[in-house]
């Protein structure tokens, strides 16, 4: 098995300073940041020693933005300007939000994604999330005493392309270099699997504040392979709060409450839910704005009865994921519980009953995702871990195109291992047709109207031909973040059109740059100095990586190629010495181009090394 | 530059993994080969490398995954073998089928419809299991036709039949989901 040894292409030959990288769990209710310190993953607390950061952002009338516990404490007082559970709105249009009436916010429909009306202006959920991430970045940099090289940000496995892209945009807006978007259950599996040396088929049941995910993973030595994933991106602990809230309204005969009273009772509902995790019953008291007093007793039994349908709702994606993975509940070796909502005893019982075994709860369900993300960030940043492992993840929802008659043609089926690419050929249906519109969709349903529309673009300049003569190849490429890029190419003329699937809802690069420059925090940071540091760090790691590559595989280059590469490397070293951001970027770009054939040959060699001598007979 | 880019990747999917070009395949061996190839090229290994290496890694990992997914699925593998032999399986255009097969298809459809109307998820699960047994039997025939008899015409017909069964399996899955969700 010596052939299975893994090279370390991105790693430096020289002993390198530990590169600061973090994992961030950007949750609906709470967010966390974690890192690997002296080989152990650990959550970074705030200055009061608190690990969790409530995902609450308040835009105050003095112009300040406050995040976390302070904002949470003020939410009943200022519900319209205090944004909670913003994750539910990421990458969503107004039509997608089922519970508009239930939120105290005023929404405006913006292209692709809603915005919230606050006293600080219209805020996109991306901006609100960026405020949470910025807080965590500052916490991490203060605690680690340096600038972060990058972060792994977790997303629900069931997030679609729009929600993933929105999350990545938020991280960039917060000044974070995104090393990878990582699926939350997969992050949990890393933390769990590495801790427990687990082998076999595991299910991760992840019930967060606002999202539910289930993933089926095969854990073999050093490989975490996701077999199937499913979920519900608008089901979580919040919904349990809401059931209690509705029960309070019913019991007290309340209706037409103000935003303030609504927020107050939702907070009481959440407290009651948490109390019922450990106690058989709990008392709910509140004084409404008009002086009316609420005083109710809620028992666990009643709570279980009013929340049963929510739990049943989580078991449907579980069945779907098992079916997709082609296994039965009995084949599962363990069920890992993730997310604060899995603390509820009735959830643990339902999952235990379903799988016929008690679920695994030995890791803190609030922290496990952030810890897994930190472990992955540490490896991606190039800090060698003790173990090398491989993560093979999948896309949660099928990707396809609109065809004639408003039907969806699936190009990449759900649960395909990423990265993946698929091409499909189409043709024109009219004589002389010179343009073809491409409508990209995500979802499982047959009708276009039942799927999520990701983007539309038009391939123009097709030479006029008779109907059916043109050959238009549409290629879908999904990268390791689960993000899609689509290109369309007319094969006879070579006319090409491509799109990164974001303009219909995401932020353009220009918008992000503008927001970054607008942001006061970043002006104070001194954008130029930051850009120079980033360019130098990137250039250094590029040079380091090439030094390592040349040390082992220089024989793949002839003398002229080697000379050209050496020259480009020296040019970059000179630019670094001169501290010119522009020259560093230009020389890095040139060096990247010059080293591409070398990189390709090394990749070939690595695969061949891994596979040589391995065939069916020897395995 | 692109001339020698992935010189070895011009190989067919079987050659990439060093496997013989035939239908019969040891699934566990393929899994192991795929994992070791994927371990070499996965973009996670190049997260802090230069852009060129990142780009190449994405291409190489995509290529390895595509080869694996094609070979892993018996239907895709058979279709691919036939394509390598220059045979178009004509699944979209050639819909002529033996009457007995069409008859069986209608019976399947009726059984799925009945179960759907009866909201009987267990019945649908049973149908799914039965269908997967049928699929397996047909895959054995396909192996015979491709590896032993080298009968491309029969193999192409079997691929078309399997495509029908795959659609049925999808219908059962959709029906189960529609009832559960």
C-alpha cells in the first residue's frame, strides 16, 4: 500500500511559520469560530469567555452596528432593526420566504435576493451575514495575534447554489479569504471520525436553528466519502420555538401582536424549549406592551405533542438519503447528532427509534461543525496535520437546463461527487437561428417552474444554419465548493459564452469591491497595505510550492522550460523585494501561466504513481 | 502547451485506472483505485498552491470523477463500452422494443400507479426491490453479450431496456418522495 502515500503539493519545503486559518460555523441562531492550536481543534471564545456568538445584528440609531449577545438582548426593544436568523434569507427571493408575516422585518424584493429595510438603509442578507463574520474574524485575529490566511466557512449540505454563493460573498465582504465552503454534516463527520477512529457507514443528523441536513457517509481509513445528502433548508430549532409561540397565543387568546410583543414571546418560547430539555415542565411569563400579563405552564408532554410533526418532517429526508445511498437503516453503524436542536430529548428518541440504536451525542452538538471546519482549514492552509485524509463530497440537488415545453433536463444528478463536469449537446430548432438562450436550474422536479432558477444567459453569434445543424455544447462544471460555472460553445464555429452562475442573484465583483471600500472598518484597515500583504503571502506560497515541485519533479522540464521558469520565479522574487503590489500580481500571474504545463505533467505523474502496478489482479 | 496537457488523460476511462476494457468489473477494486487517484488530484490538496496548479487539479479531479462515475454504473459502463466500439445505443431515437418487454413495462407502470393511488409506500418499496433484482439479472445478460459473445446489437438493445428500467426506478423514487413529502 506504499503507493497510497500522498504527496504534499502545496506545502513548503522550508519549515514554515504556522499559517493562521480558522473554521467558521455561520449558523442560523449562533455562530462560532475555531482553529487548530498545537495540533488540537479548539473554539475561540470572546473576551468574556463565551464560545457562541448569537447570529443577531442590530443597526443602532447612533450609527453603530452591534453583533451577538448585546444585539440579542436588545431585540425585543428594537425588533425592526435587530436582524435574527438572517441565514434563512440568504440567496432567497421574497417569494421563497414562507414566513414573511412571521418576521418583524420589512422586506423589499431586490433582483434575486430580498433586502431588509433597517434604519441603516436597505441591507442584503449578505451584508448582515458579513457583519457576523467580521465580528468572528476580529475575534480570531485578536485571539491568534495575527492576520488570517483564510477560513473554511460551513454551509448546510442542502444549500443550493444561490445560498452557497451568497455565503461566499458574505465572507469576502467580511475580508475573509475563503479556503473552502464545507458542508456542515461533513465538517461534523471530520471532527467525529478523526476523534473516534470511526470506520463504516455513518449518518449525520444535523438539526440547526433554521436548517436541517442529513448526510450518509462511508468512513474508511483516511477517506470521508459522502454517499448521499438530503435535508430541508427551512426547518430547524426556530420552528420549535414557533410552535410554542403559537401555543402561547392560543392559550392566552392573543392575536394581532406588535413586532415588539412578537419578539418578546418568541424569546420566551425559546427559553421554554431550552428549559424543557432538562425539566418535565416550565413556566412561561411575560408582560406585554399593553400591560397584559402572560403566565402559563408548559409540560414536556404537551411540547412533544405540538412539535411531533416537525420531527416527522426531518425523518423524510433521512429516508430519502438512505434510499439514495442504497442502504437500509440497519446498515448504519452510528448516527451522529449535530446542532443545538438535537439536544431536545424527543428528537433523540425519534432518531434512536428510527435507526434502532441510540444516537451518538458525545460531541458538543453546538461546536462539532466549527471544530471540523477548523481541522479542514488547517490542512487547506498548508499546515501539516498528523493525519492526511481525503474528503469526497457531493452536490445536494440536481443541476439542469430548461428544454422545450418548460421541462427540465438534468445534466448533473444529485449526489454526484464533486468536482464534476458534464456536457450536453443541443441544436437549433429554427433555420438561420443565431442565438440560443440557456436557462440553468437546480432541483429535482420535472417542471421548470418547480425548480430554482439559477441563471439565464444567451449564446449569440451562432452562424446561420439550417435547423438542427448547429451543435451547441453546454458544459456544467461544479467545483469543490459546490459552486457551478456554465459554458456554452457552438462546436462548428467555436462561438463561446460562459457564465459563473451568480448574476441573477449574487453580487458582482464590482459590487463587492465597492462595499469593501465603503466599509469603514476596511478604510481603517488600510486597504492598500492589506492588499500588498495578501499579494506577498500568495506570492510566497506560490514560490514555495514551486520549489517543492522542482525538488521532486524537475526532470519533467527540458532546459529551455526550466530556464523560463527560473526567470519567471526570479522576476517574482524581485517584485516581492520591491514591495510593489501591482508587479507582484503581474509576476505571479505570469509565473502561474509559465508553470501550467509543469503542473499538468506533475498531476499526470502523481496519478500514474498512485495507480501503477495497481490493477484488478493485485488488489 | 495543451498538447501534453494530460497526455495520459487522453486514455479511455478503463486505461486511466489500469483496468481491462470489459464489462465485468470488481466494484471494490474500482472504488480503491478511484480513491487513490482522487487523493492525488483533489483540489483540497492544492488549496494553497498557485492558480495554475489549482486549475489543473480541478480539471484532473473532474476527469477522475467522471471516469469513476461512468465505470461504476453498469448502464453507463455498457453504454461507454459500446461507444468505444463505435456503436451508438440510440436511446433517444430507437424505441422499438420486443412486445413482451413492452407488456411487462405496462404492468410495472400499473403497479406503480396503483401503489401511488393507494398511498402505499411499502408497496412502492417492494416494487423498487423487485425492480432492482430485474435490473441485476439484465446486467448479467449484458455482461454475457459484451464480454463473452461480443454481440453489440444485443448489448445495445439491453442498454435501451435498462434505460427503461432506470426510468421506472426513478418513477418509483419520485412516487415515494411525493407520498412522503
